[in-house]
C-alpha cells in the first residue's frame, strides 16, 4: 500500500482527494492536514510514502513545509498540486525538493497515476506545468546554458522523452527497452547534467 498524507487548507478539496484515493486499492490515506505546520508534524509521526501538498496555506506554507518534511525524511516524496495562479511558487517548491507537479483540475486517473509514480521514485508533472516552468526559466535566464557533452544517442532519446513528461514505463515501451535500463539511463543523465531530480532534467532538455 502507498501511504499518503493529504495537505490542503480547503476541506472540500481534501475530501475529494480522500474519496479519490480511497477508490484505489493500492493507496491508503493515513492523514490530513490543513496547514504546513500540521503537515510537518503528521509527516514525522505517520511516515507517509507520498505527501500531496498544496502550496498556498496560511501560516507555514507548502514550500516551507516541503523543505522541513524532506529535511527530516529525505525518502518521503512530495507531490505538489498547483493551480494556474501558482506560477511564482513553482520554482521555490522545486528548490524545496518537490518531486512533481500536477494541476488540481487534472483528471482523477492522472492524480492517482501521479501518486503511484511519485511513490515509485518517478517525478510526475503535467505538461502545462512544465511549459510554465520552462517559460519562466527562459525569461529569467541571463546567459546561455553550458553544453554538456558525452551523452549517448540512447541517453539523448531518453532525455527527450523525459522532457515530454513520459514515465519510466512509458519510455521503456516507446524505446523497446526494460524499465531498469531506463532508470540506469536517467541516473546517468542526472549525473552528467548535474540535475538533482527529474523535473530539473526535463528543464535541462529544454535548454534551461
């Protein structure tokens, strides 16, 4: 079972997320929090596999809560649910250690798949969120990125598909290779590009 902690200051959203998670046989909601301070406390006590995190909350916000949770338990995966008005918070959340970003109005199947991918060590993110991250990074950039050599043809293919938002399983199917091989390529890509996580790797693929 994937143990999930839901964090959002809106009761209706948490209730909807709980109902959605409870419809999946492999996901268990172990707790809920309506603010960042409570989220940090519950994460330490309940030890969830995945924290589904809102960013805008009174008091301790989602970015600060993400940083504190991961400082205490680095293995925990924090999946951010964002809206179209949260652009200013995306990069800070990424820096805090969020493993992925999905839109709150994403289809239910995408949300469940995102939780599963996060628990499996993947970094799920919606294409719309990725486009916004890239757009903001490009406009904020003052110089050209340093080219990185030494990527094999296969690594370049994997990098391109990561940038498209495909999961490890989807990349494996597309390239007709094993999932373990995909993971090996992604680990190598992160090392060669200096990308600490999959989202950063996707941004690198876009030249950011």
